[in-house]
C-alpha cells in the first residue's frame, strides 16, 4: 500500500514535470533546454553526493531503532542527520556556485548551474524530513510533498522563464542575443526548482509540527536506558549513508559522464555550443518521457527498504523473498507494457509534447531505444534496493562501477569511430542498466538464495504487451489517416492498448491478487479483475506457491 502511495506520487510528479517541460521548451527553445539539461545533470550529481540518498539511508537507520522501540534514539538520529545535511549540503552549494564552470563545459550551462546551488542545500533538509517519516512506514507525507514541490516548480519555472526571456525580444535578435535569451529562460527553470523544494520543506515541517506531541510522548515512554551519542550517530550516518551515496551516485553519474564526454567530443568535431545544446535537448526530452514508468520502481524501492531491512534483521528470509517476488512482479506488470507502448508510439508522443521540428525525428528515435531501458532500469533499481535493505550495501556499488566502466568505453568508441554520436547517448545508459540488472540479480540470488520466476513475471507480460503494442500502433495510424489529428488518435490508441493489455493479463492469469494490491489503487484493480475474469489465486495459494519455489 505504501509503495502504491509513493508510486502514484512519483508518477504524478514526473507527469507534471513532463507536462510543464513542454511549454518550458517552447518558451526557451531547444537551445535553452540543452543548457538546462547539462546544468541539471551536474546539479543532480552534486545533489546525489550531498543529500539525495539521505531519505533512504535515514529511513533504514531510523526504522531499525523504531522496530526495537528506541524512540528516543530514533529522534536523536533525526536531529543528527539534520545537522549532517546542513553542513554537507552547505558545503556542496558553495562548491557548485564557485566552481560551476569546472563542472560543465558549456558556458551557458555554467550560468544556469549557479542558480541551482541554493537548492542543493535545501534538498538535504527536505530529504531528512522525508526519510524520517518513511522510517515510520508511511509514505503519504512524502508523496504529497513531492506533488506540491513539482506543482510549484512547474508554475514558478514557467512564469520566470516567460519573464526572463521577455527581457530579450526575439524579433530581430542577433545570434548572441538569442543565446542570451535561451540562457535567461533556463535560469528561470533552475530557480523554479528551488521554489519547489522550499514548498516541500514547508509542508514537511508542518506535518512534523502536527505529529510533534505524539513523537515526544513516545520518547517519554521509551524505557531504553542507553542514549546514542551524537558522535556515534554521525559515525552511523556516515557508515550507512556513504554506501548509499556511492551506489546511487555511481548508478546515476553515468548520465553526467555521458553528457560531459558527448559535449567534449562534439566540440572536437567542431560543433558550436548552440548545436551541442540542441542535440542535448533531443536527448533530454526522450529521457524525461522514458523516466515516467521508472518512477514505479523507484517508489517500490523506497517503500520496501524498511520492510526488507526489518525482516532480514530478524532472519525472516521467507518474508524477504516474498516481498522481492511481489515487488518485481508488480513492477514488471506495469514496466513491460509501458516500454512497449512508449516504443511503438514514440513519434506521436513526441509530436504531442515536444513538437519542435528541428529535433522531432531524432527525439522519437532516441525514445524508441530508451523505451527498452525502462525494463532494465526498473529491475536494477529494485534489485539495488533489495541488496541495500539486506545489508549488502557494497554490492550495488561494485556492480554499478563495473557497469559504468564498460558503458563509458562503449560510448567513447561509438562517439569517436561512428556517425551515430547522438544515438550513443541512448545506447550507453541502456547497456548500463542491462549490466546492473544482470550483476545485481546474481548478487540477490546468492545472498537470499532467491530464484526468479520467469513465466508470469516476464514472458506472459511481454507476449501480451507485444499484442497490445501492435493493436495500439495500428489503431493510431488508422485513426490518424482518417482524422489527420494527432491528439485524438493517440489518446484512443493508448486507451485501446491499455484495455487490451488488462483484459489479456486477466485471462492469462499474469498477476495474482497479492501482487495487484501492491500497485496503485490495487484494491480497485482486484475488484475489476474478479468481475472480468477468474481470480488467479487467493493470497494463501500464492504464498504456498512462493514457499515451494523458495524451498526448491
């Protein structure tokens, strides 16, 4: 249920982000979007090191103490973590502000990056608040704050982009003035991100204030005698956060490394800053669309870490494996059809959201490649969370490092020795995600003695998704031939595809009631399934099936 709440929020946040990015790109153009993309990737990496991993890490540490009834120590960890992010986040913000031109190679992006600097400090504070409530196994606060953050981000970004670009009239503008206008618009987007984070902090502090009496009442009733010192707390945070940071940073730094290598090689091939930014805009647009279904895996990962950590701590391995099975099956139930749907309708989707003609075909082709990565990124994200939750925090770090080296070598070869430079920006992360899935899967198999079920988790959803994809593709092109309108043809094709997939999934008994309830609105989905087809199995039967697989 908590994963479902967080998944809904994550998907809504990404949809809001995608929808506002469309008018933003129309305002600032492909060039401005490219400057923003380079700056945002550098900002994300610094954010990962300073505070992005804080919610998961704090959730894991605090959850362990809450499980033992140590409410006072749990709250002391919360306060210690707040001091930690204030110090680390403040240092990271100053680093980005003063050394922005060293982090990104394009001058326009360096200006934009400086306006991201304050947000790094603020994000750490928000991360601690979210992690503290996630440790209580309640994702509602985090979910609402995510949605509010994204809404304010969208509104302020668009308003500031309009205001700043209006300072440089487009009519009769020189090339230099057009570039200046694009940079100003991208700066508005960076400032909007900061306003969104401030909104999230205000909401989370308000929630903390509402729960303050209950929190302190539990602390007063805590009978544990030994209080953790802040020295021990900082040491604990460092020991837990560092592997999370390394894993998450290496897992995500590939996008920053790829962008840096891409811009450097393109400059060597004598492309201008404007041309490089425009190509990067095409990559960024495709990435934003393909990232939406991955939000489900990210939400599932955040939600299952406390539960898996608690079960593993008391040696309930069967329950750990049960959670892993349900999480993977539920995620693949959505990720596989999403990947196929995005792939077959790539150009209509791109035409709807980003109709800039100069990069339309390139963006659509990149999206087709990236759609395959939806499946592998979802699996690698989940498997990393499983390993972290069961104490194998170093395994994802090592696996990510190996995958990073291999994908970087492949990227260099493609960039230097082929004419498919921009497509390499889609192929390299796909290779990275595939390698991470393979290596993480082997680690989970060894550590938990876990055996992956393939038929209902992968094969049936894939076959049904291919049928769905063919139907959606044919429906869209048939309607577009008759109507000559993209939006109605796309909406009808998507709705028809979803209907076909869901009906076939029920008939083929792809997913059981136990896994359906892990999805957003799972109870309602279960009721629909019971009306249109036979139930796959009740919860007890599924648990028995899982037990047999594990014993085997």
